[in-house]
């Protein structure tokens, strides 16, 4: 029992630090995402726009997936920070490329076009899974 408590005493602070860094990266990624999108997600969500909520939810999950892979596969905290930043940048680039593919995306999302939101989320999640695989590999 003492070895379990020793492991917990030594490991818990590391776990808390690494989780805090990952959550901070997620928060920063979401803030950056909302800054670069052509629409105001929170305003759309507050207005009951399902497409806006779907796109924001997809972005949050798509940012979390590679961050989780980085957290799971990194041996030191600095790895989490460095590769977490890379993961966030790659996800933001994927969204920016998606907006180039969808002319008029802002209008579609603001009009509540759930089909367009689902395609955007699908692309975000596909890139997130590939990103996570690359980070964990």
C-alpha cells in the first residue's frame, strides 16, 4: 500500500501539471479558432443557431483529439507543450483550408445550414484523427 501512495504522491503533481497545460492549449486553440472564423460562434449559439453550435462543438473536439494523443504519448511536459502547439496550429490550418473549399461558408452557417456544418465538422474530425495518429506515432 505504501508503494501505491508513493506513486500517487509523485505522479499526481505531474498529472495535474500536464493536464493543466493541455487544457490551457485547448482553451488557447478554441480562442484562436473563434478569432479566425468568419462568423461569431457564441452569438450564433446564443441565438439558437444549430449550425453554429455544431461547428463550434466540432472544432472543440477536433482540437482535443490531437492534444489528447500528445498528452498520452509524451514523456515529458515540454513535449506536450511543443507538440500541443503544433497540433493546434495544424487544426487551425485545416479549418482555414476548409473555408477556402466552401465559398460562402459564413452565410451558410449563419443561415443555420446544418448540412454544411456537418461537412465542416467531418473534415475537422478527419484531420484531427490523422493529426493525432501522427502525434502518437
